[in-house]
């Protein structure tokens, strides 16, 4: 799933994010990769770090339930996860690739 979204960035925008990695963890993190204790586990679907990786919550369903999110009328966790990956990678684009 992660590689698919990275590939879509390359195809759609010509942006090569193949250097980015992901970690799966319940613990939200700050952009420096340190644990962030301001949020509950089900409050954050993912986080961007300045260290070349994003964090993904292994329990996306709990995040979707917390916020009442349905994806096109369903609880399609895979599609929601792809959206979250794209969102977190957009932070990388914004912070390190996009021109001022």
C-alpha cells in the first residue's frame, strides 16, 4: 500500500519519494520522531517526521470510529489508510521538496 502511494506521487506529480519509509506504531510521534503524549492512540492515524519516515497507526479502524469517518459510504480501512499515507507524505513534500 505504501509503495503504491509513493508510486502515485511519482506518476501524478513527478515527485520521487522512494527514499521515504514508514513505521507502524500505536504511539503518536512528534516530527523529530520522539513520542508525543498529547494525543490518544486512536486520535492520530499517522505522523510525518523530519527523519525520512512516517508513522502509521496499526488500528485505523479505531481512528475512523473516533471521528465517525466512513469512506464513500463504507468503512474501507484500506482506502482510508492510503489517504493517510498520501497526507503524511504531503508533509514531506511541503517541508522538503516544494519551492518557497
